[in-house]
């Protein structure tokens, strides 16, 4: 490298701001990093924590005919959402509604905390408690019966799921309306726009 090229390279490097000055990354921000742009579709609302699966039309490089009303996410930055394997699905399906809800609530709460939506998620969890545990505290005897290694693997998979994926595992009818209210309340916050 010639001294002229080296001088130009040093000038370019010097023009960058020092670390953490003007940088809006995870180390300089108090909360989670969330997308601050208008939702491209209904399914994109709350990206990445509350959005739906990616739209296959956009993944294939074509235009989506549904546009803003599409039920799938139109943002390209998606990390793969873990899916339960066949054994885990069978295990989840064998649990009672109360056991399943008590298994999912800590993961829903943690994802809400990570997305900066803990207050809205707590309201949703209160609704789950009223619906599934109206009279009493639930014991987790059936969850304790799951072999330790299998339970560890299941919880590991659940930790990687976003809020939408976790809520789709919840049993019963009437939850989708409550979850849509959660998504809309998140859209009303400064974090998400539609």
C-alpha cells in the first residue's frame, strides 16, 4: 500500500464517529432495538416481536397482491422462528389447557419484556389467568412428569419463539381478539406504527 493510499484510508477511518457516539446499537440503548418504521402490512405490525410469518410472495422476490392488508410480514429481516418438532408437538397436545398455559406464560412474559411491551403483555397474561385459572392457583404436576431433558429442550425451543408464535400455541377460542388488541396497543405506542 502506498503512503497516498494509506493517508486516504486514515482520513476515511478518522471521519467515522468514535464508538458509542451517534451509535444507536444494543450497547448504547437502554431497551431493546425495535423497528421504527411504519408497518408494511397488517402482518408486519409489531415487527419483529409481534409480527406474523414472512410473506412468501416477497420472499420469492415478487410483489404481494394483498398489499397493506396482507396477514403476513412484509419486512425482510427475519430470523428463523423455531418450530416444535413432532415429539414436542405431541407433548404439547397431550398437556391439559391449564398445563399448557402455565408452561407458556413465563415465555410470553419474557418475550414481552424483551420487546419493551411488558405492561401490555401483563394485561394479556391477566386475561389468560382469569380464563384458565378463575378459582384457584394451578399446580404443574403434569409438567413435572415430563422427563427433564425433554422439558429442557421444549423450553429452549419456546424461548426462541416470538410472541405471535407462542400465542398460536395457546388453547381455546377468543384469544385471537385479545392478542390483536395487544398488537394494536403496541402499534399505538411509540415503538410501532401502522
